[in-house]
C-alpha cells in the first residue's frame, strides 16, 4: 500500500477488498496516501472514500497523535465532507493529548479543520494553548504559516498565539519561508486584524527580492494583506506592480479583483498595472463572482482610473438576473463605483434599485449611505428606492458613521427627495456627535439641510460652534459651502462668518470660480460686512473671470452690489466677460447682472444695459417678481442716466415690471407706523405708503412737493453695523435723480429717543435739514 507503485485506485481497491482487516494505523495511512497521491481528484465522489472515513471514525480512539493529524489532513486535502469524522477527531485530540502532537501535527490539524470549514472552537483553543511560545521555535516555516492561516481562516481570536508567531517568524528566519508561506503569513495577520508592523516590514523586505518565485495567488494575497492591514510598503507594491502585468493570465478572477482592490485601498499609483488589468479582465468577467465584480469596479473608481470599456463590461456582467446573487455591500459598492467614476449606466442603476429596495433591512449603514449617495450623484430617478432607504435608515442613525450621516443628508438634498422624518432624525442624531465629523462632513451636512430647506436651528448652531475653531482644516469647497448653507438657511451666525472672513482671504488662490462666487454670495445674502474679504475676492476674481460660468459672474456682481462694496475695476472686468456670453445667461442671471451694475452706478457703457435688456425682454415670462423688480430698477437707472437712449420696452412690459416691484414692497413695520404717528403730531401731513409714478415706494410722502420720510429698519443696513447696504443706497440715488427730497430715520437713532417730546424734536430737525 505504501510502495512506489501505489496509486489512489490501488489503495482504495485494497481497502474495499480487505478494509475490515485494516488496523487504525492502516486506515490513517490509506487516507493519507489517497490524499497525497490523488489530491482532490475524484476522491470526494468515490464511495470507497466515504467508507474509509466511516472506518476511521469507528477506530478513532485507537489513533495516535500522528494518525489523527494525518487523517484530518487527508480528508481536508481531498475535499471530502466528513463532519462526523472531524467531530470525532476533535474529541480525540483532547487538550491532554495535544502534548503528544509534534509541531507539524499541530499545524496540520489546525490547517485541516480550517480548510474543511469545521467549527471546533475548543480544539482551536487547545491548539493555541499547546503551541506555546516556547514550542513555536520548533515549528518550521510552513508550520508557522499554516497555524496562522488556519486560525485566521477559522475566524478564531488568538492574540497571544499571533503575537508569539510574529516573534517566532523573526526576520532572520523569513529567508527560510517559501513564497506561499510568506504570502499566507501576511494574509493571516491581515485577516485576523492583528497589528504586527515589524513582521509586515520584515515580510516586505523578504518578499520584494523573491517575487519572481511567487505564483499569481501569492502575489495577489500579499498585496491584499498589506492593503488590508494598512501597512505602508511602497517598494513592495512597486515590485508587485512590475511583476504582475505580464502574468495576469495566470491570475484567478479573485486574484485579479483583489490585486486591483489592494492597490486602490493602499492608494498606490500603478497606471500600467491598472491598464493591464482593465485589458485582461473584460473577457473573463463571466468567471467573476458578484464580490469580484464589485471589488473590481470599486477599485478602479477609488483609484480614479478611467476604464470605460471595463465598466461597460462589468455593467453587462452584473445583469439583472445576477444581482440577486450580490450581497448588500456588493450592490452598494457597484452603485458607488459607477457613480464615482461618472459612468452612465441607467439600466444597471434601475436593476440595482429593484434588487436593493426589498433587501434594505440587510444593508449596513454604510451600504445604505453609499447607495443613496450613488443614485443622487448620477441623478437617477429612484423615488421608491429613496423612500425605502429613508424608512430603513431613520431608526438606525445611531449606527451610522459621521460620514454616512453627512452623505445620507447630502444625497437626499441633491436628489431633491422630500424626507422630513429622515432629516429630523439626522438633526437629532448629529449635534452630539459633531466632534467626530471632519470638515467635509460638517460642510456637507449644513449644505444638505439648507438645500432641502429644512429648518434645523439647533443643528446649525451646533455646526457653527464645531466648525469655527477648525476652519483651517476646511478645503475651499467646504468653506464656501458652509457660508452658502448658513446664508441660504437664514441662520444668524456672526462669529462663524467672522471666522470665515478671517480664514478665507489668504487661501483664495485655492478657490475655484464657484467657491469665489458662492462665498461672496453667502456674505451678501447674510448681510455681513466683510470689506477685506470682498477686496480679496475682487482681486482674486478679476484675473480669472474667463473661468467663471454665467451664474458665477452674475452672483459675484450681485454680491458686491448687495453689500454696497465698491469694486469698480472688478465691474469693469465683469462687463466684457459677461457681454461676450450673454446668450448663455439664464433670465435670473441676466436680471441679477443688470440690477448689480445699476445698483453700483456703473456708467461706462450704456450699450451694455441695452443688450442686457434686449435679451431679458425676450424671456420676461421666465422671471419671478424678484427678477422683474430688478429689471425694472436697472431699466430706470439706465433711462435716467441716458435719457436719449431709452431701453425699448412696450407699455405692457413696463407695466409688468413696475407692478412686480410694487408687489415686492414689505408690509409697514411698527417702527414705520410709530414715525408716521409722530409726523402727524408735528403737523407734517403725508401720504402713508406712497408709490411714485416710477413704482418706487416711500414710507411717508408729500407727492406735490416731492418731500418724503423713509424709515430705515435693520434690513437697510449690513448686519450689526450702521453701514447702508447696496439696495438702500441704490433707492436713495434713484429718488434723488427723480427730484425727491428724502429725510431718513434710521432705526438705531429712533430707538434711543425717550418719549414723544424727543421724537417730535428729532423729526422737526430732520424735516428742517431735509427742506434746507
């Protein structure tokens, strides 16, 4: 049976004929020889092998340590399912007997149970105890690697054992390790999540010079292990990147996917390797299981490698009929990858939406967040999926990471999905955890709530507190989005805006046009006085206006006009930049631009106003009352400045824009009513809320003499200052050009007056100087 001519067939034939005569030693030897000579072959389907397993089980108590180890190794190697036999071996290999096992036998038993996927926690615990540090020195390299591999594969926590193995696998011994043993050792420590920086450093050094001996699986496993363990090994990755491309035909589908995943995870640039994988993979995608497909897509998206043909092939391979095989993480990762890579795949996304909706209860928080983020990023209409995600996520937000919370809010806001309960839950969950949020998360969360129009003052207050001291960590997009969000949500945050105003000027060269325009717009909308910031934005923007899109141009001009900050050189530069592209402006951008130039009293080119007006008139119906009002004021400015070049408007157009302006007049305030009452007391008769022939409103007026009193409340000034804002100055200038004599009553002067006598005296003085 053990002779040179022995074959699996001869051994099994002998067992079939005389097996009842076999001793325990004969049975163990027969099993070992069949596995050794026949490998996996057809042994697992041979009834005689099953009978041999039964015979071994019946005699298991007679097996010595070596026989137990050989038998376990044999049936695991042959791939024969024999759970009862393995259970008997586990029982026979009691802790008290493990001292009889030599190092090779201990390693083989552990390897066999892990390979056969047999759960035996007590046996593994006993092996961990038996393989004490003092004995590990007796283990050869293959045995050390096998023990580590077995415990990692079986998911058995054994930190002391792994620490002892790391000590036993000293750098001086790693030269003795075969390539597979080196790869398996690294794989085991990574899989078991055991930190062993010295061991990984030693493996990197030992492996780098021997990669030519590594087979494809060893290369893939080594890269995967170092990436999973988060160990920096640039020279090893570079060597693997050089060694792998010419051998990719030898890689299994999992090896290809894991190699790409490893380089992407480790953040190692390897353009030639990724190009080779992109070329090799498409023709083999039918062999890829769902996890391999997802990992491949995720890797190329994460690495930022363009591979449209590969993505198209993956989309085809991940057919709707196969998506049922994908686990939740794989579904989420495929969606995330295609969205990140900006690959259009509507049919794939529709299929993912269908496959995911009914399984969201199985999704982890990160998977839910990634799925929502992906669909929002690609702009796929999936209202039912979003509704299901909102339901699934709302009650589980305490499990979400800060980034997952922020991305969830961002996704629903970006997709324009109404999900008040989800936003309310996020608003409750986030404030106590904002210390864990990175700057991008803080900015994205604020942006999302502002975009969705969700009222969450407590959340915004908490974000303002969390962000103010960390603004140096924010990137330009984060700074711009943060200011934009608070302005859009109409949240008072003076300390935050002051901090942004301090932090931004020195970094404006990093801002893109959108960031510059959004920052200016935010401060203007919030009514914040920040002259130094605006001066810096004017300088930064002027030389880059060619990069600005129409909305950026319009918003920048509007912001400077709204705050009343003079920037003549900027407006001189915006005018030609905008003029050459007026056909690209939408109606509101045109109205904003026309109003901004008129508000700042820009007079260098009447033709610019005429061209703006011509385009606006062609699409007047697209403007709301605000836009129509702006256009009316701009037209009025132009006609007053250049009466010989009146903007050509029909009577219907003039009526439309003037009526829109009058509808924009706010309701009279109590302050205005109080001043009107005082004016009556001093005998100044007036019309309350008078509209001029041009449509301008006056709080109190004497139309016949063109004298008026304007009550300037807080909204006439930049916040917390006595600096008039742009619209207030613009209106005053227009009224003056129209011949009106206007006395202004600022709220901060009126509010300090003590009683009617002081109020009356104050008004008489105002009226006297106004009449002078």
